[in-house]
C-alpha cells in the first residue's frame, strides 16, 4: 500500500505536467467556443421566476434590477420589509411584470421553507434561486470575547443558502432551473481578521460544487466568486482592517450586470474581477510567499491600529460587525 503511494507521489506530478501541456490548450479552445456560442444565444429571462435572498441592499438589490430589466418575475427576500418594498417598486418600473416581497431571515429553517412556499403559491413555479444573503464580522479570532457572536456568519452565509436550496430543489427540478451562489474569493484568498467569513465562503463553495455533480444535468449550479464590491458589507473599516485598502472595488451595478450576463450564458462559475484568477495561481503555487506578504501587512496594520488607539478615545472598536444595521 505504502509503495503504491510512493509510486504515485513521484509519477503523478510528472505525468500531470505533460497532460496539462496537452489538455489545457484544447480545453481553452473548447471554453472559448462555448463562450462564443452561449453569448450569441443567451437565456431569455422574460417571465422567469427568480427568488433572490438578501435583495434589500447591495448585490442582491442590483441583481433584482438587472433581472427586472430582462422581464423576470421576482420574489425578493430579506429581513427589512420596507426597504424590500422600495426595491420591488423600482424593479417593476424597470420592467419586472411582478415582484413580491417576503420578510424572512435565511438563518431560520422555517423562514426558508416559508419563502419558497410563498413564491410557489404566488407564481406557481420557480426557475432560479439566488443565494445571496450574507454578512461578515471582522476581528482577530483570538480577540473574540464570545465565539457565539461568529456563529451567525455561518448560519446566514452557509446554512442560509443550504436551507433555502433544500426547500427549493423540488421546484427547480420541475422547471429544470438554476441555483446561483454569490460566493467570494475570500473562500480561497484568506486575508486575516475574517476567519469565520472566509470559512463560510469556502464551505459554501465546496457544498455547491458537490451539489452541482449531484444535480446535473437537470438543475444547473453557478458559483460567482466576487472580489471586493462597493456595498455596505465592504465598508472602509472592513477594507482597512483586513489590509485590503488599495484593492480596486467593483461597482455594484457593473457587478450585477456581469453576474446576470454570466447566468444567461449558463456559466458554471465566474471570477470577477477576472484578474483575481491570477491571484488564485499565486495563492496555490506560491503559498509561502503570499503568507509572508499577508503576515507583514497584518503586522504593519496592527501597529498602525495600536498607535491610532492610543491617540484616540476608542473610536475604532476591537472587533465590529462590518454589516450595516
Ligand atoms: N461586498 C463585497 O465585497 C462582496 C464580495 C464577495 C461576495 N460578497 C457576497 O455578496 C453577498 C451580498 O453581500 P453585499 O455586499 O451585497 O452586502 P450588503 O449590501 O450588506 O447586503 C446584504 C444583504 O443580505 C441581507 N441579509 C443579511 N442577513 C440576512 C438574513 N439573516 N436573512 C435574510 N437576508 C439577510 C441584507 O438584508 P436585511 O439586512 O434586510 O436582512 C441585505 O439585503 C454576501 O453573500 C457576500 O458574502 C460580497
């Protein structure tokens, strides 16, 4: 047994290099052709029923507007009903034939069942579920006073999307529909001070990659890996504390447009901005170097924050929720 592993340890890396040299160019041509064909014949969204979680703000709100422009019917879910109402009205003005509002908390199992049921009761079907609702909390793991404060991140970002998917699956199977997951490059690019957020996005990625295999070909699963987007979640404080200042932000409108175009092409995954794919190679192939860079940046930021703290009356809290109220 051990001998087999020793053999594979040596042979597989060498064989893989040769296989990659042959397979990658062919795969690239196939991907390019598929992209061209799907761009020429994108999915028509008119009349399609799309359920969006976390539609009261940020990416979810702007996805609602993009889908509305294409004539989709919308079920908009979040905790702030009044704000959702405003989004629904704007979506109708932009071209959605019908948009309903459902007040719900995705971290509650019963709420997930209810918003799927209400969507079906109203529209009679579901074509697309968008798992977008998410929050994050910033702070060194070691400094957390109460670890329970962090469980909501997993409950909303991971379990919220898993639960909603569970209840939506029978209807998505009927419509041969699609699940869209708003993921993050944080799932593999692990900047310090957001350990649980990063873990929630990695878990989400892994879960839906697996689900794609189980549900194909009836239900499509698309995972969007986004960099920093200009929303309430990515506040200046969050960006500063996680050493991401200087990283260009995506506009939320542009991001929503790119995501919907990608969905219409039926892409299984998308990394936006595209240059983050190069960073992925750096993280995978030069992990030690990346870790040194991230550690040096974190140390520098820690000193700056300590200096600020000693000069101020504590306007920056040790760890704070980077989601808006
Ligand atoms: N902004 C970025 O840089 C970035 C980058 C990559 C990925 N993402 C992902 O994009 C998604 C959306 O984030 P965003 O940037 O648009 O943040 P945002 O502007 O803060 O919006 C978050 C949305 O999620 C909803 N939400 C939060 N907790 C909820 C709960 N328990 N139940 C139902 N809805 C809930 C919020 O509505 P209510 O408060 O009304 O409930 C709001 O509509 C998240 O999954 C995030 O991880 C964001």
